[in-house]
């Protein structure tokens, strides 16, 4: 079984939403990746439970360093990658998506030359995005100038 991790982020610091690039991240040789699958309780949707991986180690390779932009180098000035931002990712096993969500950088080990990351499922995003909002605030209202119709 061959595992593959793909992550997505902007290539440059711009406001362009179409500037998303796909990065195939390198995994350690024969990685052992555990995924915790959680089911949402319909009776308690605010008690968010999401799928997540255990810590995954990524070696310092050209493709990984390009995605993380050599985050360990404190002398860099212009970075797109930010450890506090969420970046979409997909974990594949034998080309079948196993976990779709976002990747989070947990640690960098310069001496052993690897990154530690965790992947969280998209359910965590949903409840984080609507936390503290009223239901009506979760929906936007658009107006169409040509027809004068108000769309909810």
C-alpha cells in the first residue's frame, strides 16, 4: 500500500484566489499513518468530532522544503507559508482519498531533519467557521442588479 500526501497553498503573496498550487509532499520510507475516524453525534452537533491523523513525519526534501518554505530558516523575509494558517490537504492510500481536510505543522526537528504534521478533517473547519454566529449570520444575502431579485 502506497501512501501519498498532497497539500495546497498559494504560491505567492497575493489576493488572487486562483493562485493555489498543488504540492505532493514526501513521506518517510514505509510510513505508519494512523487515522482516527469520528462520527458526528446528531443530538450534539456543537460537540465537534472530526477525523484526524496521528503525527506524520515528513523528511527535509526539496518538495517538502518548498511547501513549508524552509520554515526553520529564521532569516527568510517573504513567506507565504504560515504555521497558523490552514492549508487544504488530502491523504491518499493507493490513489484513494482516505482523509480530506487541512494540514497543520506541529513541529520542526532541524537536527533529525524532519517536519511533524497532523491532518484534520473538514468537520473541524465547519464548526470553527460558524462558532459564535447566529444561524442567520451563516448565510449571505446577494442582490442581482439585472433582475432586481433578492436571493437568500
